[in-house]
C-alpha cells in the first residue's frame, strides 16, 4: 500500500480480534460476531461517532465473505453512482455478490434511499450503511425495516493505545527506521483523541513527521504529541447527536446534584467554544430543577451568565463554574415545572377557556347576564389579605396544578397559607 495512503487505512486489521474497541459487538459469543463468522451477512446500519471502527469492520466483512466491496459517501454520491454499482451485478465483480458500504447515509435524500430498496430486498447487494446520527430519525423507514442496527461506541483509552502502538510499529517497518516512543507520549495520544481511533492515527503520523531524526532514530516527545493533539478531545458537532448528548449530560448532572460531573461537562462544552448553549442550559436548570426550593438562585445564575457573556471565553468559565456548582449543590424542586406543564396540558386540551366573571376587566354587563355586577372581592380589604373566591375558569375550577415540594422553603409557604385558610 502506498505511503501517501492515510495511516488509518494502511493498518486496517485483517482479523476480527485485531479490531480495537466495540467489545459489546465483537467479543466471542456476541451476536454481531456470530453473524460475521456465519458468513450470512444481513443488511446492517452501523450507528456511532466517527473513527470508532465502522468502516474498518465493513471492510473486514467484505474480505471475510469474499464479496466485492464498493464504497459510497452520502455527502458526495448521486443516484447515478448507485446505479453504476447495480450494473456490476452482471459482471465479474458481482459473481460473489457486492457489499455496498454507504457512509453518512443520513445525507441521502428519500428518493436516493428508495433506489437502494429493490436491490437489497432480493439480496443481490448487501448494504452496510453507517451514520453518526440517530438512524431512527434520518434513515428511511423501509430501509430500517430491512436492516439490523448496531450501535458503535467511542473506543476506550486502553484499546486506542493498542492501535497507537501498532501504528508506530507499522510506520517504523515502512520507513525502515527506529521510532522511540515514550509511554507518556503514547498514552497522551490515546487519552486525547476522545475515543476516535482515526484521530489517534492522524496524531501518530503527524508526530513522526514533526519529530527530529537523530542517528537513524526518530524520537517522539510528549511536547510534540501534546501540541498535535491538544484539541482532539473536543468531539462536538453542533448539529449532531454528540452536541445534544453533551448538553443532556450537563443538565442531568446538575439536576442529579453531582458537581464534579456537571463541571466536567461544562468544561467540554466550553472547550468546544459553545458558550451560548452552556449559558442557556444553566439558566433552564436553575429554573426547572432548583426553582422554588431556592428561588434566589435565579437572579444569581442570571448574574453569572451575564458576566460570562460580558467577559467571553476563556474567562467566562469562572463565573459559569461558580453557578454550575451552586445549581448542583442546591436543594431541588420541580414543582413549578410540573405546575406549568399540567396547566399547559389543560390549555392545549381546550379545557381552560373563559374567566370567572369577577376577574374580567369589564365595567358593564350585557343583556345576557342575569345577575348584574362584577362581584370581585378585593383581597386587601380582608384579614390576612386573603378571601375565598373562584379564580380558575369553570372548566377546570377544581384543578390543582401546583403541589409544593418537600423542601424547607416551599413547606414554609404552604404552612403559612394553610394556617390562614383554616381561619376562614
């Protein structure tokens, strides 16, 4: 293989046991491994982030089953490219069947995906499609119903380290030169790639190019690899699943009162430069998950967000870290969130129409009103500034939307009003 071919392609394994990561799919006894070893390959969809072995496994399957492998990418392929592959079925290359690896299938429109159906249904072409996005949102339903979805996960550091060491050995053999790689440098690449083996391979190759050659030896240093991989761990696509997974983990960690996890996810969001998303989720969590258990937190967090937006990155991380830890450590209540959710449901269901007469902003009565007058009771004219009267519309007059949380703050208010209303 030519040396100008990407390293990730040059070291692709020829044994299933050499594929790093994805133990939940490829360890002995796992269903996907059993399927591959049987030689009867169904149509499949590989779902997961970039650089975790989807293309590698598809290539291995084609080699293992002696099928012709054809690759298309959804970002560039057209319907004519698909038809050109179909035309090969009657030729020499289609004798043992064709395995079509369609990368980034989410970029194929519905018509292009429909073009695949006839051929994958009759088995003349085996489709392995890959996507970094949730296939149940982006892949045409008819293709999904004829395929099995397998989820790929980021590769663990120890598995990436195996690939890093193998990559350095491969380059050493290709160049016929000794490469000295200290453990701390190899470990740094394995950690900093964010579970993306392809990124790790790129860092390995760049480190060899950038390193100094001394007496027929290339010495890789920690300083060199740290400069080449310093941004690799920021796996983040603002339009993709990774973006929403990270924001979800951030908010759920604050809600779950884990300040360590919350500040870690904050760091990952800010490392990717997404200050607006961090601020928005922080404000939402303060209102939704702390809420009335500590209502003073809302202006406090707002002040921290304002400060962060005013100073910008990198200093913005300081007030945001203060606020994130405060939210995580605060008592929690979602009573207000539940109240507005239940009220909204009644509004959407059409139950909460109209107003009690005494609440309307009217100074006259129409001919249809039998009993004239507004009859509004002004609470401040009564003891404790409260009087019993109907405020909810007739259709939901007995509804209860707000249920006080068990925290000290809400229970104190509940006790106050329970005491006043018992007097009446």
